[in-house]
């Protein structure tokens, strides 16, 4: 059976078995190297209040959260779009000497 991708869609290289993470959207267990990382910024202040405080010149701290999404959820939510087949892998070309 032909392979669609040389790496089988993973980024682990020769590291052996990767750790599993849980998808933030559907709860499915996915290998960490196969999941897509999603960064979310969250503020501790209500958005309406933050808007007023920013107008006054206040600095409002926010934290960055890392979530993982499985491929199905990432494509469905538009976080990741698959590439065309010709861009996904380059055909083998012989070298000329």
C-alpha cells in the first residue's frame, strides 16, 4: 500500500514512542508529535473593564495557554489546512552527473 507521507504525519524522527496528549476540543488521545499546538491568550480582567483601563493607559497582563488539537479538530476549526499533494511531497528525481 502506498504511503501518503514519508513521516506518516508525525514529527518524532527516530525517538521511539512519543507521549500522548488529550485533544482540547474532542478529548481524543493523540501522540504529542502528531497533535497541533494551539496558543490562546487569556486575561484576568473582564473585557469591558480592560477596554476602559487601556484607554487610561494601564498595562493589563495576560497569560498564554497551550492547548493541543487532534488533526480532525484542527482542520474542522480552521487552525490547520492540509497542503496539496504536489506541495506535500516532492517526487524523487535522479541526479545528473
